[in-house]
């Protein structure tokens, strides 16, 4: 452990992460498969995940924060919470530049930072990155930095989920940003599959690569209403999802693949329930994917944000839990209580992870809000694995602002300490990590079946279905805050 603050050291001791929580299986215990709701290691042990998102999909296309801290000290901080996973994001544009316009050569840090920040600021930031990370030079490439982040995570026993976050490298995600859906102005399906294959090949040597995700937060392409009307549906989703899985598996058949849903990745309901993928007549089946039904490599991921969901859910835990369950987390519930609205049956029992959620970290009101409290309770009851948004205390540049501060960052502006009140980190975040990672031994569907006293009343039935309209309206009403 290379910790650079007393707090980090104290937390590591508090947690006992160097002893108690380490499972019998030796890290990384890959390759992984799935069995029902669980991800299973080579040794046969179930594995759960608690971690954080580390963005690398911004304009510079370099993992954030390195002008303030070393890769090793950032990873040590993640580890000090007891976390075991980083969801590392990248942009397809990075691969487009490598394989398309630059004939196989990746862009070096000096050029990448110059392009993103201008030559003067790019030079200054590069100097600081190299001071903090003496292994990096002006000619080090972006992918070499991704490799270094993954290698340090491996060193410290942390898994990496490599997430295709956007096509064009920029802040994500609104229905108007051009990155929303296949065929949107900046989202070429062909570039996307090429990018997935390239990254699958590039990262297959990472020993701690757990999974590649297909695409972050698919959403309505409101840049083009014709495209929206003709293709924003589950049938189109299924075709591209199969293509994306095939693109990854061609280069790396071992990695798990995370599938994300519609409406900013808040629902995978027809997938879990095995319903018709409208307007077509096919139903989701693992057997339709390359590798077939015996491979067990598919995992579902969903997101939840209080500013994206129906506000009736943000303040009503019963409603929020029902929406999470109906969106797909019901795949984690036991058959006896799985019924969603109308008593739906789970047909495809796959692992479901909550790969994004979060709130402004320094704000006590947000930590104590009905939404945050409910979500933490839901995670505790279901044992769903998760990665919180976001590690970054600041960005090289975001939405035109250099050195942009991130109120939602677990870390402060210079990535040197926690942003949240220390009591919140110790009383809320660390126990959530510990409980999640300990939640691996329940029987199939055992967790969160609604009989836990904390959730007994909470899995009540509510009418489903208005989400898309609500999301669209809340967007149009300007509530897309980030
Ligand atoms: C696809 O990649 C090529 C480079 O190979 C690039 O020129 C083009 O702009 C990309 N398309 C989109 C929509 O980003
Ligand atoms: C360079 O960085 C400084 C300090 O962060 C900032 O004020 C300035 O706007 C940046 N220059 C450009 C071209 O963005
Ligand atoms: C995979 O990457 C290696 C270099 O790491 C390269 O030599 C090889 O050509 C790549 N394969 C494909 C299919 O691109
Ligand atoms: C909008 O989408 C339709 C359907 O995919 C496509 O034919 C059309 O070219 C798109 N329009 C623009 C301006 O991109
Ligand atoms: C909370 O949501 C549940 C389920 O939708 C509903 O039955 C209940 O009336 C709601 N409570 C309040 C106070 O709105
Ligand atoms: C749940 O019920 C469905 C439908 O009866 C059945 O096909 C499935 O095998 C059951 N799953 C488990 C894990 O018992
Ligand atoms: C619910 O889960 C608990 C804990 O896993 C288990 O003891 C109980 O039998 C389950 N109840 C039902 C109705 O499935």
C-alpha cells in the first residue's frame, strides 16, 4: 500500500482489507464466467464488485488526475476504501485516430494534451504529469497510460472494467450530444465495433481485465427525430448488441461483456423478462450470441441518478426500489418474490451491476437525502455489485472549462484527499464496500428477496412504463444537470 495521507492509512486499518476480506481464491482468479446472478472466478468462487469510475474519455483521452497525483497514489486511495474494481472509460475516437488517421500509431501525450488544452497549457500540464509520474515522457502514448493504470490496479488487486463511454471524446451524456445511439451524428456503428475489437485485442493481456462494456448509457437520439422514431427500440438494440459482443469476442473470448440498456441505461426489462424485443419478434437469449449458451460471459449493467429518474421515485423509496427491480435488478431476486408489475417472471437470470450512481460529495444534504439513503439500502439488500460515479476531483478539461472541478468526485480538486466529509466516507461508503464484497455466499437469488426487514415493505408493486416519457420531459425541462 502506498498511501499518501493519514486518512488513507487509517481507513485501510479500519477495514482490515489486508486480511479479513480477502477471499480464498487468489487474485485475479480469471477468466470469469457467470452462473445465475453471480460472476464466478476460475476457482469457482463467486465474486462481487465495489468500486469507482475513473474517466479517460474526455478530450485529452488520457485517464484523469495525473497532473495532480501519481497513478500509484490514486490507485492506493481506491484500495484504501477496500474497493476491488475500477470502471475505466475511453472514447471510440481514440481508436479511430489510431487505426484510421494515423496508420496504427497512437498519439503521444504532448500531442494529445496540446490538442485538448492548447499548446501552452498542454505543455504545462504535461510537465506536471511527468513530475508526478516519472515513468511517463512526452512521447508516452495514451494507450500506454491506460496500460499503466491497469497494471497498477493489478498490482493492488483491483479489477478493471473497460467502458466504451462515448464515440467523440467529450463530456457525456445527453440525448442531444451526438453520442447517444447507433447512427447518431457522432456515433458510427462501424467505428464502434472496430473500436471494441481494437480495445479487446489491446487489453487482453491485462491480467485484471474483468470485462469490457459495450456502451455507456444508450439514450434517445434527439438530434435526429427520424432516427429516433425508426430505430430507438429493443430490436435495434439487440442487433447492435450482438454485433458488439461478436467484435469483442473475436479478439478476446475470455472477457466478460457488460450489456447496458435503454433510457440512459435505466432499463433492461424485456431482456430480463425474456419479452419480445419490439418491434421485432425475437427474444433475448444467451444462445444467440457468439460462444452460445455454454459460455456464460454476459453481465447486465444499469445506472441510477436522482436527476434522471422520475422525481416521484427520488423522494419515495418504495417507488425507487420498484423501478430498480422492474428495470432489471429483479434478476437478482429469488423466484418466489421476483414478480415485477403483473407478476413477471425472470427468464434470463444474469448478474446485474449498478455501474453508475452518485451525488455531490461534499454536500451533507445529498448524502442524507432520501434518494441516496434508499439507494444504499437497496444495494445492501440485493447485494448488487457497483461502481460509483466518480473518482475524478477535476478534469483536464470538461465542457470547455480547463481544470474543471467535479463536485461529484470522491476526491477533491487536486486528487489528494476525500471530498466528502470524513465521517461520511467512514460511516457510509466504507461499510457499503465491505458489505457488498462480503455478499457472495447467498444461494441463487437469495439476496434482497423482499423479506429483509429493511426492505420488506419496499418491493411493492408499482405500475411500470412511463420512464421514457419522464426522462425525455425532464431532459427537455432542463433537468439534465451534469
Ligand atoms: C470513423 O473513423 C474515421 C477514421 O477511421 C473517422 O475519420 C471518422 O470521422 C469516424 N466517424 C465518426 C462518425 O466518428
Ligand atoms: C490555460 O489555463 C489557464 C489556467 O487554468 C486558464 O485560465 C486558461 O483559460 C487556459 N487557456 C486556454 C487556452 O484554455
Ligand atoms: C493485436 O495486437 C497486436 C499487438 O499488441 C498486433 O500485433 C495484432 O496485429 C493485433 N491483432 C489485430 C487483429 O489487430
Ligand atoms: C437522420 O436519420 C436518418 C435515419 O437513420 C438518416 O437517414 C438521416 O441521414 C439522418 N439525418 C441526418 C441529418 O443525419
Ligand atoms: C410511494 O410509491 C408507492 C409505489 O409507487 C405508492 O404506492 C405510494 O403512494 C407512494 N407514496 C407517496 C407518499 O407518494
Ligand atoms: C424461476 O422460474 C422460472 C419459471 O418458472 C424457471 O424457468 C426458472 O428456472 C426459475 N429460476 C430459478 C433460479 O429457480
Ligand atoms: C429470502 O432470503 C432470505 C435470506 O437469503 C432467506 O432466508 C429466505 O428464506 C428468503 N425468503 C423467501 C420467501 O424466498
